[in-house]
């Protein structure tokens, strides 16, 4: 009898779960807005490479809670890198990070 009750219960909950599919819509955040928020809070200066797309999708992250470490992680996930030189942080595609570092180093010499 217990097995029958358990079976009926599981069948019912599976049907209810199926009828209420949960969807998760990501928040599309503009990278400029994140940079502006970080700059206002930290005084950091940013330059965006023109090859960088500016839409970042997040779920459950408030822009005010994004610190520099989380920002670098978000960049990494989106195949982007932060390269710092002379007090300015350059946001570039990860594929050109090393080349950007070399160019900025050459400019300093």
C-alpha cells in the first residue's frame, strides 16, 4: 500500500513540475554601465577596445555588488581581459591580451 501511495505521489509531483516549467531569463547588462559603476566607486579609469562587445548576461547579480575581482571573472568568462598600464585599465579580447601588453610596454619605454 505504501508503495502505491508513493507511486501516486511521485506521478502527481512530476506532472505538477512539468506543468510549471521554470525559465531563467538572464539580465543583459551593458559593459559600459558596469565600468561606470566601478569607476565611480573605485576611481579606476577604463578604455574599451573597439572589438569588445558590450552586452554581458548575468543572473542575480546587482551591478552595485560587482567588485574588481568579480568583474575580472566576468570578463574572463566572456573571453575578455583587463590589461593595466599607467593607471588605466584596458578591456581587450583575451586573444590579443599579450600583444596589447607588449604594445603598452613599448609605449612606456
